[in-house]
C-alpha cells in the first residue's frame, strides 16, 4: 500500500476499462465484462438458458447488437452506435429502412432538460426499436429522408452472471450484489462492480470469520434468476448489501432492508454515522435489486449502500454518467464504508462478564497500563467499563457501542483485551 488513494485509482482504472463495453441484461457485453473481472478475482460464470422459468418470470432471449445508425442524405452517420452505445435503445429489435423525420420521430428519444446528453433507454420486454440522441441534435435534424438500420438479433441463448464465494470459518453468509447490465454508464453499474472487486481482493487476503458471496448480475431479471436458483441458500444469508452508485461526489446513503432492524441495518447505520455526513432511509419496494431480495416471500436482510441513490443525480441514466462523474476519492471512501460495515458484522457478538460481582480489579491485571499513554486512553477505559457492565448475555457489542456513544471498533477491541484476560467469554456458541 503506497497511498490512501491507491484503491481509488485501481477502481477508477477498472471502470475506465469496462466503460466502453455495450452491456445488456444478456449477451456478449456481460460475458466480456465478467471475463475482465476474472483476471482479478476468481469468478464462477453461470449461463442460464433462455426460456428457463424463474418464479413469475422467464429468462429472455439473448440480445445481439452489431451496429446501428441513422444516416442523412450525405451518408453521414448522425446517430451512431459505434460512437456511443447509448445511441441505440437497449434490446432494440432489428430494423432497416428509409424514413422521413416524421416517420422516424416516434423511435427517437431525447431529453429537453439536458439538451447535450444522450438518454439511456431500454426495451427488454416490448418488441420495439429506437435511438437516443441529444435534444440539440434532434432539433437540428431536417425532414429527411434518412437511412436507418439496426443490425441486431434477439434469439435463444442464455443469461450470464458471475459469482464469487469466499469461504469463512462460519457458514453464515454475507451477500453482496452489483448489477452488470448497463452499457456505458459509470456510476450506475460500474462503480458498484469496481468496489465489489476490491472488497473481494481484501477479503481473500483477510481470511474472514463470515463467508461472503458476491454476485454480478443483470438488474431485476438477474437477481430474480439467482434467487430462483438459490432458494436453498436463503437460511445461510445473514446480511446483504446491494452495491451501487459508489463513485459520485454525493454523501453516503443506506436504504434499510425490508426488516428494518436486521444486523446489517444496524451495522450500516452505526458506521455511516461515525463516518460523517450521510442519510439512512427506510425500505421501499423500488430502486435496485433490494426490491427482489426483500420481496415478501424471500425477505432477506439485504439493504442498499450507495452514495447518491437511484435516479437522484441529474446525470442518472444519461451519457453524463461517465468517467468524469466518478471520483477516485469517492470510490475509496465507499470502499472504506463497506469494509467498516463488514468489520462490525465480523466482530459483533454477545459476551458474558465472568467477574460480574462488582467491578473486577483492572489495575491488578495490568489493564489500565495496557491502555495507558494513548491519545484515546479515556475512551478506551470507558469502552472497557461499558463492555464489562453490559456483557450480561443480553447486549451485543454493537448495542454497547451505541449505548456508550463510542465507535464499534473501540468496543470490540476492549472486548478482545478483556477476553484475553479471562474476564469475558462468548455468550453463545459463536465461531470466533
Ligand atoms: Zn440504472
């Protein structure tokens, strides 16, 4: 490690490499993306055939896009998929013809509010075709005719997703999901992927207590497919986070799981509060894949950790969600927040004070000396007293941290020191 921003630079570089790829909910773009991730992490690639029933849905046919353009009378491509992959409506069906502007206009998408940006549009489940372009370019288009072609296919294939499992000492799992279905959009899509990759690398080196499962899936249909194929795993999943929008300059947001008071909800709230400006929001059945993980029949304890949430930054779902929007320092801070939340999940537990009749003599055991001389000596001493007082088997370390108004890490460190001096023992049969 040579500098605080080093992981930020690595994540930004990965985002820059993945940015030009035309991804969708199926197809080569997702395969190419996951192939690049395989260079950095051990990823298992799954292919689920088109037509596979997944709960109330069916895995769709695969989209193949080769080229798409609108040419003016001089033969110049005034809308060009090769220049920007947002230029074609994602999942456009093939089309070829010569059209006037009036005929073409219902198939053109532009936003007057952001006249220089290309909007992002999809048509996965409706058989349609179209183009997206800046409003200013649309205003400059003459009556035509235009040569229009979308060289695409929708045909039986498969839905591709990637999964990386890091086995801990406990079978209890933390699930992290990132969607990988957006084409050239950097914050919404690639920032979550990049942070997840960096988390995986760190966890693999750390040999954690909990097991971690990362899934890189197309939005909605990908999480539905994964859930349908993995029902047997649900009881092992003790916490989860959807990782998204982690590179923009906005403040951190945590959207609670449907349960609202799951360990992940409490851990995320505690960590974000300690880290500074942030916002905690209640669950709602909209947004990213937490909608699926938190559907009533599934109800997994999965929240959503982001900087600016779904749809709330002006660049959202436009060509302005590009590499300029994503900052190294924002990515690094997001990564740190995930790691601190994981640390709470790793270390939280309930302990029993083994010397509960009045305070044990800490000085005799060298416990005051052990913590003396540090700038936070007073806090460390208070952390010890709080842990001893509250460790009656009914309060977890996170409960104690909140009650004491002290950082979780300080409370967990105090518990470790006290356990090493045989003053504490785990209250439950917990894997340490
Ligand atoms: Zn999106």
